[in-house]
């Protein structure tokens, strides 16, 4: 199997990002969304969604625009009071591009 779906450099970058997240290291926000990763923490997720700051993502969850269990998942540790949201970039982009009247119905 010599055909690769992604390049070796893309695979290495994806592994670095996942390891940094698992180890709790502050990894720089990715310049673009990795094709291997689907879920991103709040800080790296707001940029590819075209938002100005991470608080806009948190507000979108509080208002119900982005929904936990659909576009968002809560990865908080057991007994933690504050949520640790992760965002599925593609699903968030789809939700944000819907007409407002459709968003309210979902």
C-alpha cells in the first residue's frame, strides 16, 4: 500500500496536536484545520469558524445556537463545574450557515 490518504507531514502534525492536547500543553492554534482531527478545543476552534474570540463560541453554546451533543461536546472532568467544550468544525460551519429560522427549529 504505497498510496497515502494524507501526507506524512500532515500525519505528524496531527499526532503532535493530539499529544499536546492529551498532555495539557498549550499548543499553538493550527493555521488550518487538520483533515484528521474533527474536534477542537475552544481556543483553536474560533479562528476557522470566522469568529473574533473564543467567548463568541461560548456564547453560541449558551444561547443554543451551537448545541451540546450535536456540534459541541463537553469534555469536562468528572465533578468539574466549568465545561470544557470541544467543537466539530464542519458541523459548526454547517449550523452557522443555516438560515436563522431553521436554527431555532433544531
